[in-house]
C-alpha cells in the first residue's frame, strides 16, 4: 500500500527542528466465518485502519492514536501526541531509532493468492471442517463452532530520524471446538490449522486434533498429590517458553522486573537449554522483516547451553543499557506504543521423539493442556502454579487420562530441571515454537 | 451521531434482500491514559475511534460488517456487505420506521475527565508512587496507571429499538514489586467506576498504593502454598470473580443453546448451596460493569440467576432471546463497533449472608484464607476452573497465620457451589475485565466473605 507510506510521510514531514516524529499506520482486511449445525452462524467482512503517532521532543515522549485515517483525526493525533509529550518525564535515553545498517532479510509473508478465494469457498471449508469433526468419532456429540478466518494486513512505520519499514502479511486459519460426551460426562477440545493462504491449511489435522483433544479426557480422574517428572506436549511448551521469553526483556531487566536481571553469563538453565529468538525464520508465525520500530529483524541467542547470554532490547532499553538494539520492539497495534518482546523463540530440539522420551520416565505425567497461566504464573517472582490435564505415565508407558490437578514449581527451578528436549519441533501460532520438554521435580496437586 | 433519516435508510438497506432483523450500532469513543513506571511519567496517550457495525439476521445466520466511515455512502456500503448473507433469502421485513431515540445520559458525570488537566492526572500517579515507596523500604519498583474513556453509542434496529447512551469510565491501578532475601514479590490494587473524575472524591489513591505495597512486602516472608484439598475462606470483594468464572459464564444463553454448559436443562433444580443467591445486575450505581443500556439498546436490569441455591434463569442477549421467544435480559454487550454483540455479564455477585468473616475463620481448623484472587479461567462445558490467589494465608486452629506465595486454586464450578457452608455480611464489588471469544468488556464481581469446605490448592508444600 503506497497510500500508507504517503500518509506516514505527510505526518513525519511536519517534524519541527527540535522534534522527532514516528508514524505507525496499519490497515487490515479481515474475513471471519463461523458455522454451526451445517449452516453459517456469522459471516463478517471488514476493513479497518488507524494511526499511532509518537513524538519525542526535549527528551520527553508523547503518544496519541486514531482508529481512522481521516485527515482531521490524524491532525488530532499529532497535536495530542505533541501535547502529551510536554507532561512526560525528561529522560536522556528517549528518542527514535536511527538506521543501524543491518540489512533486512527477504521473507515471504504475504500470499497474493489469498485474495483469489471467494467467500463461498471459505464457507465451504468451514462446513467441511465441521463435518469432518462430526464424523471423526461417535462420542463427538456437538461442535460448538467451526471457523474460517483470514486477514491481510499492511503496516508502515516511518520516523523523522530515517527509519522506514513496511510490513505485509497474510494469514488464513481454520479452527473447530468439539464437545464429546460419554454417559454423564462431557469434555471439550479444539483443533486448528494456520497458513499464509488457504492452500496451506490442513483440514484433516484440524479436525482430528479437535476430535482427539475432546475425547482423550473422557473417563479422566483426579490424580493424587505427588512430586514427579512431567513431559510437556509441544503445544504446552510453547506457552512456557513465551513466559520465559517475557522475563528476558531488557526493559524488565532495567526496571528491576526480571528474575534474571543480575545473572548474565551465569548458569540459569540445564545444559540442554539453548534458546534463540529468530524472527527472520520464515516458518515462525512471529516472523517479520522489521521490528515495530523499523529495525531489520535479527537473531538473538538468549540462553546458550544453559548459560544466560543476553536480553532482548528495543531502541530505548538498548540505549539505556548501553548495548545494541536486538530489534525486539513489538506493538499490539496502532493504539499502543512499542514494547520489548520475543517474536520467534526456538528452544533447540534434542534427538529423541516424544515416545522415546516417555519410555525413559518411570513415574510421570504427559501434560497436554494447561489453564490459568495468566493468574498462576508470576513472571516477576517466578512462582508457577497452573491447572493441568494429561495422561499418566507408568514405567515408560502412557496410562489413564487425569484432570483437575495443578502442577507447581518456579520458573527458575523448572529451567534447571529440564532434563531433555524432544525432536518434535512444531511451529505454532505464538511467539515460540513448540517442542516436547521433560522437567523433573514438579509438584502435582490433586486429590 | 448520525441523523434519524440516515439510521432509517441504513436499516432499510440492510434488510433490502430479506432477513428478519437488522441493527446499526454507532460508537464514538475518546480515551486518555497516563502511566508512571520506574519513577518516571513514561507515557501519556490519547485516542479516538469512531465507527459503525451493522448486522443482518437471516434465519440462523448473522451477517456483519463494520466501517469507520460514517458518511451515507460508507454506511450503505457496510449495510450491503452485512446483507450479503441474505442473498438467497426470501421475504423478511418490508418497511423500516424509526421514531425518536431514547436518550440516556451518563450515570455520573459531575466532573468530566476531559476537563481535568493532564498535570493533575499525573499527580495522582505520583502520589501513588510516593505512597507505595514510603510504605516500606523493600518496595523496589512501582508502576501506576490512570485511564478514562468517554463512549457515546447509538443503537437502532428493525424491532423499533432506537437509543443513545453516554458512558464514562475512569480507572486507576498500581503495581508494586518488593525485594528481599527470598527474591521479588508483587502486589496490585485498582479502583474503577462508571463515572467521571468525581471518583477521586471518594477513592484515596494513597490507600490503594499502600495496600498494593503491603501485599508485596508481606509475601516476601511467605511460605510455599500447600498442595491438596483444603477448606478455603474467601474474603469479600475480589473473590466474586470465582462466581463470575465458575458459574456465571455457564449461565450465558449462548453456551446454553449450544449445549456447551453444565447448567443446560437445570432451571428449577438445586445447583448450589441454599446459602447462594447469584445476581447479574447492570444497574448497580456506578460499578464498573454498569450501564444505562446494553450494546443492543436494551435497558440494564437486575437478573436473579440462582435463588437460594435453585437455578432460576440464564443471561440473554437479543439474538438468543429472539430464538427462544423471550426478551433479552440486557446482557448483549460488545467490545466495540468492530465486534458482534454476545451474551456477557455486567456486575455479577452473590448476595450476602448473616455470618461474620471472623466466625468463618475461627471455625476453620486448618485451611486457607484468600484475601485477594487474581484472574481465572473456566471451561463452561465441564465447569472446570482455575484461579490465581494473589494474597493468601494459612489458617491454623481458627487463626490466620503465615502468608503464602502465589498459587492457583482448581476445581469444578457446580461442585464448589454446593460446598459453600457459610456466607458473611461484608459485601463488596471489585472491578475486572472479562474476556470471551476475543472480546474484552468491563465487569464487576462481588461477594461477601464465605467459606468453601474444600478446594484443591496448587502449591508445592505438603498440605
């Protein structure tokens, strides 16, 4: 979209000599379809756009946004951002980024093909998914929803200090939520598939995942409380890695909010842990040519063989810490300022499959889903306690399903207690890739 | 916001190809916020968003489109996109007439936040920063946030609803970090109301900051929470979220009609301890989940969901009510004009009982006193829930003793409701944000101190 660039240029060109301006302009077009009981429940198609303007002047920063690109709204946002800056605290490290010479990688994140598919075709896909889930298992008694969605999004960030970036990406996804019943008991499960366009979606996998996840907990019981070895499914490991990533933000370190603040070059995890953030990997859902401030994305090694190697930084935190930016600025959209965050975490895989890992566990649990992560994991204290469901492991063999228990430890301890990583790397729509992880000494709390 | 003529024109266009219901929802929202972190006024932000969402219902299908373009051509284009689901439909509504709108004004707006200088709003944050830091030398970090929003909505539909409302919300929050030999601990406190800046006539921000600071400091000497099933005394206020999650979501009619609630088919049955009366009430003075009308134009009302343990009703939005041939209970809400409304809670609370918090504690031999619950999550189909305890203590021999580190509680909603054996009379409501299907809306949760005979505590220590 050249239009976005033009609008951005018009905003940024108004920078006064003693002022820096950043314009972030986003546009997207979304389709979302929900089917239920062999018919369309909802169909929604819309475009939206907006602008976020950051002004730095006299070492103070202000921000404002508008959910439209109407000239009067843009004018409002610029004048409010300028006014807001007057009230902020002066900070010598504030300022927009300047080009650092790192070349952007060419990533193919936009599939023109997505625009070629009709709404009818998308509706059919959702209906087909619903039917596939329905037929997958007799115990599936209803399908709460089957969905198709896609989004084409373009964003431009331009600064008066010389950074300029345009991001284009497409996503297409299907998902289904199934309900399984056996006697008086009900369980639920979901499955999905995500790609850059329709052709990349795996309908059978989405359907069978929903079906398996809904039925596998039927007959589950509450386990007794004990301390044992846990193997996390790749899907669950993704969530854990995303939390670990948030504790490795340079901003959290500077503000005394990171568990790992004073631990650079120390052993913070077991030897099998090597953790890298690499948004230049096109397989990652968080892949992006640039970060949210317009720096070219790059690879950052956070933990190497258990040794803490570094943190993630955006422009402000890197200047304040006196290091180079790792191009780790992220933003939730045009209505918020950038923050620091991981985008494509990858825990180096090991050489064993999940079943090989399980075969070496005497007494343990395969954790297939966790809940209450926001309330139960404190990334500052490290306290970790979440609800879990999964399968019992006895003498290296998978046993009965168990539910309504919690698993607890601390983030610090869990990192040290990782004894193996699987070879089953899976790219999941998250800031981290999934892979099976075996952790010892977890407290299971049940009956 | 837009003229009556245009409202009529858009509705007529929306049903031009058939369909039995169409609606236009126009929203104009201005927000302002400020944050202080690390001793610095880090960010002031202002934002505006304005647009309309149009939906058309044809049989079991809803077509929806939204636009930020409120001109006649922009709205008609959105109406056309929304009605695309009606291409093959027959019949529907032929004529659309709208009368004059019902005009509602803000619940409480003695002082419009937009009239307050930015300096003064920042000063609130500075006062909280000072108060938190002066509470204890262990407080190492403080972040504080202020926000206000001014939302005007217009809703009109082919059933004859035509209403406008003005919704003003103001909030403040503070987070602290205490540092000691045992590492770092956190504390949080917030106040939020559906009212203007006059909120600060009653809310003493230093008090919030002191509570958040003390919460973090106390946890420095906390023990790991136990593991296993124990009796729990839940302090009044934030504990209300347990009933919002463990039970409220399962009483939303969209889950009922889709068979994804454990409460389906249970009207008239005893589903909770007879001590329990659960209400969802969008009319409670200036609480966070309060509004004059819901986002479908239906006036808010007080709905009794469970009375003395017996399930009396579910919560309904217009769409689900229409299909069940009844009226909406005023629970049709949406995050913004870009979202479809669905069944949502407003302020959900348990009515108070007659005991005292002290007697509930002293009658507990060995258990947990939860003074503040954090967020939670529920699977409505199974009733299984988890919640974070962010301030909790051990109860030993009827006395509150040691503070405990953060941990989750896990249980099953229908099961816990039956295990409540005492409710006190110290009722209060706390604000929260409820997420469902990707949409967030402000809600209130309330309860008086109560006791649950047994819940699984997800700690690491032996119970």
